[in-house]
C-alpha cells in the first residue's frame, strides 16, 4: 500500500509542476521546444494595439524580423528612403520573461529604438506576443 501511495503522490506532484504554472501569461502551458527554438526564425507583425484599443498595425506594416538561434537579429522595415535593415543581437532577460534587442543601422523611420525591451505575453512556435514600453501589444506571427 505504501509504494502505491508514494507513486500516486509523485505523480500528482509531477502533474502540478508540469501544468500548475506557465511562464507566459497567454501560454503555452507545455512545450518541448526551448524558448530560443521557438523565437528563432522569421516573424512579421500580425497586429499591434495600444492599451486604449487603438490599432497601429499599419505603422508596423512591412516589418520583418529574422531572429537566429544564436542570438543574431535582422530587422527589415520600410525606411523613409526605401527598405532598410537593422542588424544586431537579441537576448532573453529577467528569467526569460523579457525579450530585448540591440541593433545597429539607419533607424530613420524605424518605430522603435536601437535598444528595446518587451515583456513576453505568449511564445509558441507560431505566436510571439509582446508588450512594449508603452504597454502596447504587438503580436508577431510566422
């Protein structure tokens, strides 16, 4: 009887640890992919909304993010004098709850600054939702 009780207790604790809490507010609850594997790849802006509910997706139209697993970042955006590319690095900070980049290049017409931090709201292989410094929600997709 005691081994059965011990196994049941271990199983319950394992389930609580596995499903009891999730890292990001919007999930996922469980994934086998590392955070770096989920972030790496090509992303584009799907929606961008302020806390007041105003949609500013059009301001970020044409933004493409190429984030490599080794921390390299390339951001293509429609600059004032034509397409422009910023290159640099991305990292995860504060217990992997904050995504940040530091990029170089001509930022004329770039919506964000060269160094930027975002709180991660959701991170799956297909969804990368961020909260910017103004508490606006930016949803990236593949």
